[in-house]
C-alpha cells in the first residue's frame, strides 16, 4: 500500500515536470518568435526609412534636373540643331547632392539621365527624365520618371492690330493709335478690333484722340492727334481702320493669344510661376525683363509710370489678372503686349481695366478680355510688327515655357 502511494506521488511529480518543461519550451519558442518578428519589423522600418530618403532624394533630383535643363534651354536654344548640346549639358552625374555638388560617400545623392524619346509636340522634342535616388548608407534606392517638353508662350496668334478688345473701346485726350498697315491685307490698315454685336463692341473717340499710319506718328502729342496731321480716324470721324463689332472676332481671346482655352488659364500661369515671374506689381520690371522669359503674371495693379519695361529685342507679355494697368506719372514705355485678363475663377467682382493719366507708350499691342474703358490722356499704342515677331520666333528660348506631359510621372520602371 505504501509502495502504491509512493509510485502515485512519483508519477504526479513527473507529470508536473513534463508540463512545466513543455510550458517553458513553448514560452521560449514564443519569445524567440517575437524577437524574430521584432527584428523583422525593425528591418522593415529601417528599409522604409531608407526608401523614403532615397525617394525624396530622387524627387529633389528630378526637380534639380528639370531646372538645369530649363536653364540650358534658355541660354543655348537656337533651333533643332541645338538640342544635342542642351540634352548633353542637362545630364546629372550619379552621386550628386541636392545642393548640386558631387558627393563623397555617406550622404544621400542622385543621378539623372535625360533622353530624347523621338516624339515632337508643336515641333519641339519630348524629353524623358529618369532620376535615381540613393539613401545615405547606399542600400536604399528609388527611381522616378517624368517627360517634359517646351511650349511656346504665344501658342495661338500674335495680334494683328494695335488694340484688340472683347468689349467696347473709348478714347479721349491726345490718345494716339498707330495702325498695322497691312492688318486686313496688303495696304489695308486696322488699328482697333472689337467683338460684337453692337453695342457690345462699339468704338467711340473723343477729344483729340486719333489713329494714323506710322509715318504720321512722331511720339506722344504727335501729328497723329495734332490738327495738322493726316489721320485714319479721329473724334467724330471713325474710318475703315476701326473694325468694330466684328462677327469674326474670337470668342476666346485668351485662346487666340496663348493657344489654351480661357478655362485652362492655369496652364499659362504655371509657366510664369515656374520661372518666378508671378508678381504683385510692376515696380521691379525694367528693360531686361523679357530677356530670360517673356511672360509676367501680375496679380496686383501694374503701374508703369516712369518705367521702361522690355525692349524691341526682348519684349514682354504682361497678364494683368483682374487688376489695373496704370500710368499716372510721366512717360512710361512698355515694349510688348499688356493683356487685361478677366479671370473666370476669380471671386472678385472687379474687372481688369486701364487708368491712364500720364503720357505712356505701348510698342506692340494692347489686348483686353473686357471693355477697354476710357483710354484717356496723352497715351499711345504703336503697332510694331518686328517686336511682335520677336515674341513668336521659333529659335529664341525666351519665347518658351516648360510643359509637363500629363500622365508621364511614375516611380516604377
């Protein structure tokens, strides 16, 4: 009996030992598994950090390369034959840091290849950019792709008249308009062109305002508005050079000039913005403002008093976004196209307008989405075909803005 009790106690002890040992083994296995999972998670997190670092570097490298290409284009573009040099100079060496210097080991870096994919848009090649980013320790990589081209700013038609307005035009004072002598055909001058029907595009002339040919214009207060001058039109005598309420006037003036529908105006805005040429006023503009890039987008009043903006060789396009083009001072001079833009997405109840009290001159053409208002003062608009040709030349990089191909961005091969 005593032996049976002893054997039972021994068996219970063995069972307890086996159970305890099994539990310890299970716990040990769980700890080992948890440790491996933790290490795996740490590795995954570290890989993710390295990938994100490489991704950010590749993205920065892509922006760096596009800017480098744009600078090369501005400085070296002279037509199709210059593409090879521009593309070669736009490559970015592997190991480049985001500040543009070539890196040693231990710092995140990138390299960018640029190739011509053999597709033309508007006669301009499409380029493929591939940016490869490398993490600081060299183990994380990311690749990013994008395709771009260059688009002409004036993607539509250069104006063929001195003043082009979607609404009515009223002139007064010693206002002078020099007509395009061949606007409607050889030897057929047009000075003012408006859309209709009447009275939407009516043209009225008051005071000493007049239109004339270039040979009858000698500057502000010229013989164009002088009683002794030979005029095409004047107050009370509007001639055939004024084409008012024309049924052939474009429905979309923005598209007429830029080749982009007015509803898609941000496409053109983006060109100016990418070049840092969206401005609050025109105080910083000068005679060289059209040398690098022609387009300026003005989101406040543009006062050209006492200024010379642009030149015959390097004219400008000023988009006055629902604001005023102003000259209250002295003889401001603007070479190019001031465009009074009625922004369809603006919350403002105001419209773009002019406020002229001084004696400025515009060499080129004045364009307006709305009524040109009362163009008062000793103000002159002189149609200049050579200047307008300089705004549309195919071989001048200043006439182009960068355009991204929709859907071309990707972060995989």
